[in-house]
């Protein structure tokens, strides 16, 4: 009875709200009467971290959102700096969940935007040019992507920028260092997509915000000029600046360009900077310190000033503009209904009562919880994952996260912060929830990972890819080329033989060099030739699946209003990404969507789920280090309901030799748990 009473207190919504506020602030979580058990002990036993290893307690009880005055101040500081640099720019400010709060395009700012890696390659989104003939303020699309990247990659335990993104998505980590593997978040640039069935369109009412997370016109940005915004040390949003026509990246981080966009962004966030202790240089991945900015306040061309005024603009499909008589909109308060992310139990019953620290769930902004545990649709015959199993598996997975040591947070020895998604065989979402302070980007990415892992593990995965008729960026111009090359590299029956493919394994054959990190080798079978076709804007199957038919009969590649990628703000297709009204892409499945309705993902943190020897779904984890994501996905299933299991060892992708090299199935970090000495947990 005592243990049950403790779990009920911990699960009480008021207790969870109190914990949420303190955790989001980076403070110690209250115990609210005690701990509670997870779903199965596994390696974790009773060694749950509870409220330990968090930062010292704070007396602050509220997290103030960005006010309209705050947004105007940030915008004017950026505008004045742009004027001082003689670098007129498009500037966008968002809140933490991606609502645009203000946008401007200064007189003389770019009237076109061209996506280019400057590598001279073709394919994917390379050389995509957006002009005022397609949308009124094309540079604002790049600025918005940068602002969302700064906001979504960050949390109250890590502050990352578009410079950070640049460092972790390229073919080498660090970029410019030959003979090293791809970046740890290789592929994340194709997330938060406008065609996604998860990332929401912005409010179409001037002056209004709505529940997020919101979509990005160009996915994640690796172009400098995107920074997170903090108020009183708490993450509240992001700023993005675009003063050039080229939307690009830095191919070698040992070059240290002082970029006007970054200087303008630094001026904008003055007074709203990230706490210095949690900025990227304080966080190491694989022993390498991460980048935050190349520019500093020493590069400011004039003292920071918020005087003056600016002209607000709209961004069709993303921002309807401020209310009449205003220039900005106040941001939502993360953790409240308006933001679309709330503590579990805020509305209705607690869905995951046995988690050691309360979960957060997604809402529609009107008091309705989204992605509650539900029964799978496929496979039939009573084999699909049930709502009860999805609930138990989510509980188990979140408890692994709460017990595991984070990889990219300050202070060290805090728990992993991630979003988890569970899907059925057709990619229908059966449950989605998160830890309190997980970076927003992981919400969309966790869904991508779950869907990608289960799709490639199906016995019929090759057939729908072969049937795609729209052009691809491959040498043959066909999607079938990805299957043909996979059959040659891996096995003649690949993606049709029931082998279980994890995100680790899919990622290995999705790199421009195979094996990953060995320069001069041919590409992996889901990637493209490095010298002629590959770039971060054209990385192979992942890009082609969502870019759609983007070539118009002109000399310039452009996206039009029906392009699947949806840059120009048209509503997402009803079936999500990879299908636009039957334009020759993936078929619509049982839930009315494609198997990868928010796009594919190709870095670690997802695995298929089995019932005995039968594939029934997938799980995706995202938000922390890639090995932490992999750990949580693997042990979450292992500690979950006994009716579900990992893929039998005999049919996992790590039994395959691809190009003479054994594939891997799961990568887990050393000393993975906070209160356990267990090693080799996976």
C-alpha cells in the first residue's frame, strides 16, 4: 500500500507540474512522496535516479515567456546591428515550439534564396532557387529555418546553434577532417519538414499563436545565423538571420569566417543569451568539443541598441503576421496548453503513472491529448500491438531515459532527455511522449526513426521503393537504383527477406562513403556518389523521398506549390511526406498515410519491435547523444511488456556482411546508467 500511495502522489498532475517547472529551469525535482516502479527491472533494478544529480534547487516558480516587448527588443537589436554592418537582412524570431513571433525583411535584403553546398554537385535540393515570383519574402524562409534550428536543438541543459548543426551533420566529424565518420546527427537536416504529419503549420490568424511543434520550410539549417533565445536563463525561442542569397554551410570548421548573419544574431540575443555554462563548447561528443559561434561580441559593428522601429512581414504558410497595430506576438509558455506540450495528467488521467519522473505529452492546444496509447491497425489477426502494450512499453522506455546518463547536457550526470515514439507495422503512431526538457527536434525525429526502422524491416519494403516513379538523384534517375545497389552491397534479397534493420544499420548504408569514414570508397547503397551527387542537401534516399518532383522546365531548379517538400507553405499532404495525391511515391497504408509520413531518418536511435518472430512495429528515440538514443530504444523494449521483444538475434542486420564488413545493430555508451555500474548493457 505504501508503494502504491507513493506512485499516486508522484503521478498527481499538480506534483508533475511542480516537477516540470523545476526540471525545465534546470533545478532539482521534488520527490512528491517518493519514487515508483518501472515496467520491469532489467539492468536497472531499483537504481533509478529520482531527483538526484540535477542542479541545485531554485526558488523560481514560473518560467516567463517572451513578451511582445521582449520580441520587439530582440528584433530591433538585430536590425540596428544589420544597419551598422550595412548588411540588410531578413530576420525571424520564434518561441520554443516554433511559433513565429516576429519577422521582417529590411529594405535591400535578399529577394532570392539559393540552396547550395558550393560543392558543384547536382540532385536533391541543390541549386534550388526561391524568388519573389514564388513567395514574397524568400530570404525569410531561410531565416525561419535558422531560428527553428537554434530553438529546437537547444534545451535548458544545452544551447546549440546553426554552427553546431553544421558541425554534426556532414560527411566527416569534424567537418574537414578526412578519414573520420559522418557527423553524429547525420541526416537530421531533413526533419521538421513542411510535408510532415507531425510538425504543425503556424496559425493563420494575425497576432495568434497555436500549439506546436511547428514545421520548418527548409528542415534544419547548417547555415550560420541561428541562435537560441533564453530569458532569465530559460530557453524561450530562437532567432534566425539571412543577409545573403546563398543558404549554405561551412565545409571546414577550421575556417573561421566572421559572418554577418551570426554577428546580427549575437546582437539580437544580447540580454537574452544562453547561459554560458551550457553553450556548445562546454559539451563534447566523441571527445570533440562542439561549436557555438565563430563571431563574438567583439565583432559587433556598433553598440547594441533597441531604439527605432521595423516593418513586420508575413511568411505565407508559416506566419500570418502580428495583430493590427502591433509588430510582434508574445511567445507561448512551454509546458502549458498553448505550447502544445504539457505534463502528463494536465488533461484527463495520467497516461504513464509508473514513470519515475513525470512524462510530458503533446496536445492540440485545446485541452486534448494527442498520441495517447492506442491499438495498432496492423498486422491483423490479433497480432498488432495493443494500447496496453504501447502504454507499458512507453513507460519502460521513459524509465530507461530517467535512469540513463545523458550525453549532451550540462551539468553532467543528469538523466537523458528524449522523445519516444512507438508505431505499428504501417507506421501508425501508437504512443508518443517525452521527458520534461527534451530538445524539441527529437519529437519529429523520434517518429522518423521508428517509421524508418519498421519500414526497412518489412518483407515487402523493396517493392514500394521500386515502384516509385518520380525522378531520383541516383545515377539512373530512379528509386529502384537504391534497391539494386543494396542488393549488390548487402544481399540479393535485402529489404524483402524479413531481416530486422535498426536505425544504426540503415545509417551505415546511408553514408557517402562505405564503410563510413573511409574516404574514396563508393557510397553506401542508400546514398549517392560523393564527387558528383552527394551533399547535405542531396544525401540520397532520404532527400529524394521528401523532395518530390522539383524540377520545372526552366534553367533554375525551383519548388512550386505542389512540391511535396512544401517549402512555400502549402498545406501538408493528407498522407504526409512521400505522397502528394498519388504522384508516384509511397502508397497510402492502413492509417491513411504513407509508411514514412514525416520522412525518413538515418542516424541511430530506432529499432523494430517483434512479437516472437513476427514484426509488429517500431520504436524511435531522439533528443540526446546518438548512443544514448540507441540505448533507450533497445533497453526500453527489453524492459517492456513480455509479450513484445527485440528482433530475434538470428535475423538482425548485424548478421549481415555488407561489402565485406559486418553491420551493427545497436550502439550503446559506456557506463550508461546514473546509479549502476553495469557495462555492455546492450
